[in-house]
């Protein structure tokens, strides 16, 4: 909840900007009463679709992240030391 409180101003700004792009219609959009829907940001220039190869190609192709590569290298080095 601390993160939500910290990001509240940005969330409401994003929500209001989204609402300003709506066409004035009688029927309300489902996002109209859901400002929390805009709490988590998207990648810069990202489309927000988790299966998009342009935005998430490394994840979909199975390329390990730098942190995972470091962890695997440390683990293999530890196993080598144990074997000696």
C-alpha cells in the first residue's frame, strides 16, 4: 500500500488524461470508476500486451535476464569450487 500512496498523484493524472480522451457518450466506460487501473506504469513506448514480440521479445524467446545470468554463473562457479 505504500507504493500506491507514493504513486497516487501520477495515477490520478494518468487516469484523468485517459478520461479526457473519451468521447462524450451516454454510456460510461468501465475505466471511468477505476482510477487504480492506471496505477502500474507501462514500459516507455510499450503497448502493454504481454505477448507482443516487439515489447517482450526477450521474455518470449526465453533469453535469460542479466540477473539470472549472474545467478547461474555464480552457481556454476560455486559447484566448481565444491568439486575441487
